[in-house]
C-alpha cells in the first residue's frame, strides 16, 4: 500500500509541476498535442483576440486611426505568430476573419467606404495599394511555410542534437531572399485576383497608391509630436480619396456651381485650397533646408532679364519668383532654386497619361519656364519639385529628399534611413491634410458682418 501511495503521490506532483494532459498543451507560443486539443487552443486564442478587436471597434467610433495602428502593429501580429509556429490551422481561423470582415474593417475605414468586393484589395500590403488587413485563414499556411524556410538551419541543429549552433549568415540571407520572392509572387497573384472585373479607373488608383511614399501615412504611428495624427473625418476621407470612392455627407454641387466630386474639389480654385496645398509643401521644404543650408528664402524674386538670350517659353517677366531658394544645398556657396507643383492626377489633362509621364510632363513644364533663366541670369541651379495629390513624387523630388536626408544624417549623426523616412512622411501628411481641406473646406461666401459695418454700441436704443 505504501508503494502504491508513493506512486500516486509522485504522479500527482508530476501533474501539478508539468501540467500533464491527454490532449496536449501550449508550448513556446504554439501547440503540441492532439487535433482536438489544437482546436480548443485556437478557439481560446481567437476568444482573446476577439475581445481585443471588439475594444478596437469601440475606439474606432471616435479615433479610427489609433485602432488601425494598434491592429496592424499589435493584434494582427499575435495571430500571425501562431500561424508561423502551428501548421494546419487555416480553417480554424475563419471565425476571426468573419469578425474582421463584418465589424472591424467597416469601423476602421467607414461603412460607406467598404463593400465586399474591396476585401481582397484591403488585404494587400499598403505599399501595393491595400490597407494591410490580411485574411487570417488564407495567410496561415503561407506564413507557416515561410517560417519553415527561415528556421531550416535551427531545425536541423535541433534534430541532429548539436551541442552548439552557429548560424550560417550566407544561407540565412538566401532564405530571406527566397521568402521575399515568395511574398512578391503571392501578392502579385492576390492583386490580380482582387482586381478581376474592376473598372480601369480603380486599377489606376491602385497604381497611384503603389508609388513610393504614397502609402506611408498608413504605416505611420499616429504621433502628435510629429504631426501624424488625423481626425476621424480626415482619416475616413483619406481612405475615400485613396480609392476615389464617393465621400460621405458630400454636397452635390460645389460653391462655384459645378457638380461636385473628388476630382473637382482638388482642381477648383475657389476658396484658395489649391494654393494652400502648394504652400504647405513649400514651407516644409524651406524648414527642412534651414537645418542644412544657408540664406533659405521662400518666394524669392528672380533677377530681372536684361537682354540675355533665352529660349522661347522662358518666364522673362519682371518680378518673377521661385518658391524656395537656398545656399549650399547641391554644391557649396551655390544658390539653388526650387519650384513646386502638386498636381491632381484625376484631372482630365493628367488622367490619360501614364503615371511616369505625368511627372515628366510637369517637370519639363517647370524647367522650360525657369531653368535657363536661373542658369544664365542667377548663375544658380534649378530643381522642379513635382508631387501628386495621391502622394507620389517626381524623379527630381525624390533625389532632393534623399540628398537632404544625407546632409541631415551627416550633420546630426542620425541613420539615413530614419531621416529620409521622416522627410517623406512629413511631405506626405502635408499633401494629405491639404487635400482633405480641399474636400471639406468652405468655399462659399462669408455671412459674417465686416468690422467696418459692425455696431459696437450694445446698449439698447431708447428711441
């Protein structure tokens, strides 16, 4: 009896210490055991994630940008980790996708911006025109296969019971390249599948959203100190403009009398919002240049033309101005001039062109107007800075941002990648906010009484 009692005691102690179970248990973020135990484990995890997602849905009612960032950089990473470590759970994640599809996405992008045919587009990475809201049950197996490729060396060392492990960095880099190629191929296939039957206009909007820097507002943390916070109206309108959808609570006609649309709002000059867009980018570049250049000026007057031979099309008017000038930007003690244009790609004059040709067309127009005059009269350099309302940048604009980032990086001893990242985001948010003002800004006549006509005597007239 004593031996039996001792054996039972040992068994109970082992159960308490090691949580012995007949169906399996959680191990290192994954699950080890029978299929029935795996189902229970995944259901418990989904229940936890669902609680978090429901809280994000509540927050999205008044701050949609915050829960979007929390989901993309937080909650979604948790189910992706389980996918990478646990095989065969794709079908078990369908309830999670139902919650994301039916409640989370409408809360994050606005119910009026979401229809079922957009689900495949929203699942694409932001850099490919999507929103990064992946479909869990479709990603599970792919994530697991990528994990197998990346951990192949470590797996082999464990199986062979090696006493020590030294990673082969060359093989690991090759594995990373293989995964990058797999992802590129998958996303291209997903994009083709998601856009089947889409109108050509929406496909072109996706191409514009795929431009470098156009989607960085989505992948930015909503930091107030950096100016990256958006109101719920600005956030929903940004989604609307990204895909050229119909804005919510939008007047049928503009104050100018023409039929209203996103295209019209970005083009209509009534209200001064086109100039506001231009000035925002101008002022940001001037501020950035002041940290590395000298004698930075906005709207500098150009020297008058006094008979210099200039080609046809050159602006030879007295009082002509560039947008920004600065010393020692491209070369030491040489004056550089910059002129900015933020064009609307939806305008009929631009829409018919290829995207690359849009930027080249506007760069060439600026160079024709200013380049020869500045070279011959000012003895300086001229750079046209061309951006689109969707956030893309022309070739010369991209070069300038990289060059400024390099100068700032050297001066402040900060990583180049971080500096150029901040510059791109700063310009992108300037364009985004100013375009939002074009969409929602007041264009009509003011009903306020002018100061000249205002009666300051507030005492009642006794007569």
